[in-house]
C-alpha cells in the first residue's frame, strides 16, 4: 500500500520513513522542496497533485503542517497526516486545519489545546520520539579517536539563534521604547521556566511596530479557491485565517526567538565560569566567553557520539515550545546520554526527574546540579541508562507512527 511523504529536509524524515517501511507500507517520496526552498503553495499543490494522480496513496504525510497540501488532499478526499516538530507553526492558523481529511499530530500540549477546538476529530496530541536503533548502530562504531574528539564534561549541540533572530535584522528600525519593552519582556520570561507569558503581555502597539519594521512579517497568503484553480478542480469551500495571528507571530517568532538567543548565550557563559563547556554550532560565537567552540557536526553520524560521550548534555528549550519536549531531549536520551534540561511541564508525563532525566528551574540550580553530577558519576550514569531504557521501550518512532495510523483505520 502506497503512502506519499512530502519532504522538506527535516532530520526526522528518514526515521519516519523507516518506520513506515517496517509497517509494510510502500513509501513514495516527494523531495523537490529539500533542494528548492521557498516553494509557493501553488508549487506544492502541483507536486502533490501529480503524485496523487500517479500513485493513489493511502495517505499523504509531512513534518509540520502545510495548508496547501491539506487543501489538495481534501479535494481528493485523501487523508493528510502531519506531525509538528517545531513551535511556532503559524500555518496551523489557516482554516485548512479544519478539513475532515486531516489527521494533525501536535507534540506540544499547549499547541494541541489551542488548536483542538478547530478540528476535534482531526487534531491529536503526540509527543516526539527517538530513533534508538539507528543511534545504537552509530554508537557501536565509536572509536578511540571519537572518544578523544567528543568527550567533554558539559556539551551543547545547536544554534545560538543569532542567525534566526529577525530582531537582529530590524532592530535599527524599531523605536527605542519598543526595543526596551521587548528587552523587558524577554528578560522577565527567562526568570520563569515552564511557562511562556509573552503573548499575554505584548501590546498591539508593539505588534504594529514589528509589522511596520519587517516587510517579511508572516501572513497567510493563498486561498483554497486559488489552490483549486491550480489543481484544475472545483470546490465548494474557501479559506481565510480564522483569527488575526499577528500577536501570536510577534510573541513567538520575534520575542520568543530573541529569548532563545539571550538564554543560550547567557547560560553558556555562566556555565563556562565554573566548568569545561563545549559548544558545537554554526552560529556566530563572538558573544561567548571561555566556551570551547567547535564547528557544527554531522547530525546522523557525529551528534549521537557527542551525546553518548558527554558527561552532561545540555538542552535549552526555546520559549515558543511552551510545555512540550523538543526533539533534542529524545535524541540525547535515546543515545544513552545524560540529559540536563530546563524544566518543561510535560516532562513528568514522560520521564521521572532525577531518575530518567534531570531538570533545572534557574541558572543557579543548573550550576549546582552540574557540579553535583560531575562528581557523582555512578548516579549520573544510572540516570542516563534509565532514560535510555524508557525511550527504547515507550518512545520510539515505530510506537508513534503506529499510533498515527490507528487514527485512519
């Protein structure tokens, strides 16, 4: 039985494809967007329509939500399955989310609770997963040279969000009072872990200033009527976003990203005052002090080795992920690594803090816990092993994909 995977290059895609194959499904891949970023919705429709006509798949799948794909699938009365791995995903505010053919899986419970009322039969909560079998193969090949290269006390793999922060590009266009207001909200938010109040506190005046300063401020564009025209089909519904998402975009795509940048730089600099900290990144590192900086690493072949060999692997969840667990947590634990993460309210639903994982609620607590676990190796290794076993048994991709498929059978 055929399934169509619309790919754009997410690191999750290969593991999901492998899981579909293990369930005896024949996977057809639409790969155009991997190498041609920025395709218009009309381009996406043409690609998916062609595949639908040729392969007649049981369903179409993508990472994150594509309104245009939801529309063309609805026109064809073909199920569209998608799974978010990011926050924010402003495309979820498209009215296309309401199609009866959708099966939308959201990894952040706050994201789920917000969107569920718009399609109670088609929106589900589903945490992310770990590819433990693939990780096991990489880790089994660790060499002495790998150990020399990747061993460290504390490591962090990831972006500092400097290159992803739109406020870096438009800052000179913003009035001083707007920049001050934003800095105040960001700094206040970093004192509270497990809760994001930015959208509640941002004012319409700040939103308007951001929209005026940035011509690329996100907005939903093509309507389903236009999509149908591209597809050469007649439909009896039309699409607009069902609410003004400007405040959401401002809070999460601007202030939330600013908070991520500030938090990561501040946290790494603080830890480096006390410990040997290694960073693997492609970001600008000019604002870091005393951190051992390495270039970015290969996601599939090097990153698992770092997670396995580091005594403490640091995770810092960006603010737009309001309550959920990011993929990085599952990756670290799935590699048998010890994960030290900021507190998120969904952690106790999946892991036991102090048994499978460790969490902190302030920079001071992070420093204290790092100091403790760097001097209590047996306890640290036991937690890493407990987490690995739990992920392997309950939180593998095959578990999640099977749960998805059950919703359409």
